[in-house]
C-alpha cells in the first residue's frame, strides 16, 4: 500500500497538492514536518504528525523532522487567538534537545536512504541578517497573498490583532521549505490542516525563486466524536514525557476513550493493519463491556511511547485501583511514581518511631490517620469486613499495625469499602 493510500484508509488525509500522489508512487522522496519547541515535550496532539512520518518512512521515503529553533522564537499564529509568549534562546535550545530525544523513539534515524534525518532551522537562520531576509525572501511574496490566508484573516478579525512578528511567520516557514528543497532535496512538506497556508507559501517561494516544484500533504484535525479538542483533559495536555504525564495516566487517557473515538483512533495512532483492526472491532462489538478496542489502542501507543514495562505497570496499577490486582508492582516504583499511582487519593503521614512501637488498628485508622472520622465508625466497618490493609481484609480490633506492614519500607495502603483508598506514608 502506498503512503497516500495508507493515510486515506486510516482517515488521516485532508488536503493534497495536485501531483503529490503521483510523485510519491513514482520515486522515493524526502519530506518533512516541522515541530516548534515551545515546550520541552511533545504531547498527544503531535502524535498525528509523528504517525505521518512513521508511515512515510515505512513506505520507503525519507522523513525529515524539522525542530524549529528559529520559528519557535516567534510562534505560529495559525488559528491561535492570541500571541504566544516568546522564549529565550537557552530555553529554546533545551526544548530542541528534548524534542529530538522524543522523536528518536518513533523514527529510525541514520544515514540510509530511508533513514530519518533531523534538522534545526536555527542553523540556517542564526546568521541570516534582517535586511538580507526582507530583500531576498520578502520580495517573493506579496502582502496581499499573505493577508488572504485564513489563519491571518481570523486573527485580524479577532480582538487581539496580529503583530508584525507573527505576520512574518509564514515567510519564515516558507523559507524553511525552500532551504530544505534546495539543500536536502526535500520535495514534500506535510503537516496538520492548519498548516496548509504556510506550506503553500513555501511551495510558492520555491516556484518564484528557482522556478522549482514542491508538493504538500496535510492531515485532518483530530477531534473527539463530541466535537471537543483531542488531547486535552481536565488536568491539561497529555504529554509524551513520563515526568509530565505518567505512563499510567497516559495509558488511562487512551483506555477511557469512547467506543466511537477508539474505533477511529486505533487506525490513526497504531500501526495495526486494516485486517487486524477489523478483527479487534468485531471482537469489541460482540462484547462491548470488554473494551477490546480501547485496550488494544492503549497497549500499542503506551508501549511505543514509553516501554513494555511501563505498559505492564500501568495495567497492574489499573487492576489494583479498579479491580482485584495486588500491590506487588509498587515495589518496582520510585517514590514519585507511587504518588502518581495514588494521585487524588487522600494521603497521611506517620512517624517511623510510632510505627516501630506499633499502633492499635483503631488508632491507626481514626487517630494517626483520618481513614475514618471516629474509632466507632472504624470498629463497626472493621468488624463488618469492610476494611483492608495492603489489600488484605482485616477484622481484628486488637490488631497492631507495625513496620512489617510497610511496602517499600515506606507505604501502607488502607482501604475503606471497595473503592476508597488511602495512602499512608512514613515520614
């Protein structure tokens, strides 16, 4: 299957410039996508473009990932309501390095014909003098042409207007395309549908400057079935960096998708074949409660973004919090990861000396902690079999809680009823 056919059946293709599909079917081509380093991590909103590059490489073409050390200093105004905060050079360079590391997890980089290549547009813009730029590049594109772009018109019609800095962005991105076309034989630029105007500006610069021909492909804007923006949760963006979004939360993001979204996203965000996906969807439809599509989607993307071990830990965490899983997996986790597992769970601290001495279970549940508001309530539920310590039910009101109950020599997990967890941390 060709690259364009792959995007088409997966529901990813939005716009394609005439002649692009014929070119890609005729020869092996270099094509690029740009990533602005406005942060030190990519998020799930970037995954559509990452998957585009993966499919491009799998079809035998050479993917070029451009990390915008220069364009990141300006910020793309496309369909944004306000101007971004500008970052200093040191922060941008740190972000560039971080993004390179993340992209290397998804693409095969090297010196082969189809090996991915990474470039930074700061390398060719850092010595480009302002007067040279407006003379050599600015003259190629008219203001009328730039004003006609939807992304520009929307900002001009809005309350915040458009600064000259942002207005020049499409020229700078357009020159990126020209530079890569001229120096890296990069014939195709790809991106999200909001980038169509900037991409076409690049192809126009190539045509006007060197009478060359360049091509373009954009992918659809991914939305949820209810029209909401993809990749956003109540707590914000879902990041690819495990320090910003833990593998468990990352896994849960995909696992908690609706049936309709999961059936679309498994085509977009995994490399499974049409036959494999059809089989999974059929299995899901036969027994929707098993959530076969969500589980397959979450497994695939969690392993490729993080690792198989992180996926297994995420599953065990889910089983522990929402099922009958054991606590053994906590032994392998660092303190921050344990806190991530118990995010939103009430936490209490007790001293090690108190625990070594030993604490009566009622004092432990309703004195040293507030698992129960009173000893009377603790006694009643404990005798009724509604209390567990480290997933083990207890009913002895004379029980002593001591250091032998510690997990990782630091934690005790108390449970009131089936779903109310509490984390006790030894200070």
